[in-house]
C-alpha cells in the first residue's frame, strides 16, 4: 500500500502547524513496512517518532523518560510487548512529565 499524500496535513492552501508538534512517540514493531507506514503517518501529524525493531531495543529506548506514548507490538522476534510493559512498570516508567497516565497502545498484526 502506498502512503497517502494528505494524511495528517492541512487542507491545500492552509498553513497550519501539525496537530501534535512537539510530541514524541516510540514505535516498537518488527515489520519494517509497518514501521515505515506508521512513521510516515505520525510524522505528518507532527509527532517525532523513534522506532525499534525488537524487544531489547524497544525496552532500552522506552526507558527514556521523554516519550508521550509507545505503540507496542505484542509479538516480537525476541520477546513480547507484555514483557516490555511489565519491565517498564516495574521500573516506574508509566507517567510522562505532565503527570498524566502514560498511554501505551498495544497492537499485533498477523499476516495471512
């Protein structure tokens, strides 16, 4: 599937700041195509996106306190998203600087 040119951008002729400028996301996903699609769409909305392709790398990056959210695949080649969540919770990484509850969308896609 080709990226859509207008995802996350303002209507033609309008100069608007991206809706989520200044927000940081971490995507932990082992499928390079999914990483490319998510990164493309999320950066068009203004997010700054870091990506990890495995559980070890994802958990290491997630320990940084500057993410607003994590999009986390459940099935990774070297672990799973639930283990990463448990490790982050045990380390006290569940609240961003704003004091709000840390949103962690978790997803898993299995191709047929």
